[in-house]
C-alpha cells in the first residue's frame, strides 16, 4: 500500500470515528450554562458521557459540596491517557464554547485523576498525562493555552467509594468564576 492510500484510509477512519460520536452537549448549551459565571452561586456541572454514565455519576454525588468552580468530566480507560472518539467529540463542543466571546474571560484548570490501580508515583504521572491530553486537544482546537493549566492529581478525590471504580479515571475541567 502506498503513502497516498494509507493517508486516505487513515482520514476515513478518523472522520468515520469522529462522526459516529454525537456529542451529548452542544457548544451553545455549554455557553448558555457558563454565561454569567461571574455570579454563579452554588456550583453546577455538565457531564461528558452517555446518558447512563452521567446518571450514575449524579448518583454518587447526591449532596454536592459548595465549590467556586464548575466541572465537566472526561473518563479514560485503564492505564490510558488517550481520548476516545466520544471524548474528542465532547471536547470539540467544549472548545467551541470556550472560544465564544461570552466565555472569553474564563480560565480553568484541567485536573487529571486515576483509580487506585498502580503505585501512587505512577498514578501521579498518569493523571498528569491525562490532563495534558485534554489540554493539548483544547489548544489544538484553538483555545488559548494561557487559559488552561494541566495538573495531575493522582488517585485523590475519588468520585466513587470504590477506589478501583472506572469512574475515578477521569479529567475534570474546573472553570473558575474568580
């Protein structure tokens, strides 16, 4: 197979994969949600994932704590920092929203997390790679790098009581209203 055929096959696979992942949240919905962030009151969040995944995440946080930020979740496979087609599709909509003039004053921290599989030292590195994977995607989509800071949190702050639950393998974008 020559180079031209390889590139065409790769392009078809990438576009077919991306097209099949219809985002749960549209950029305009995200903009409307975050617009007015200067006076947010209690924290609010948007779940990135299937309806089933988002429902289960809501059940783990029946009584949300007061926060000065907003969350948007992206989950990962075991020992992986790769964004799947669904995550890329959701993050593409998120990037569109962040480029909207109504949200141009917001900056945020991308926090990577792991489950309890692996050593604490390994999980720190993996969580940092996850956060960097998301920030790289967002900056390649046109979001200003100065508005994003990637931080690896390791296995801290699990979402589920079971430290090995896959829901703990995630990245959260905390949008500061300050």
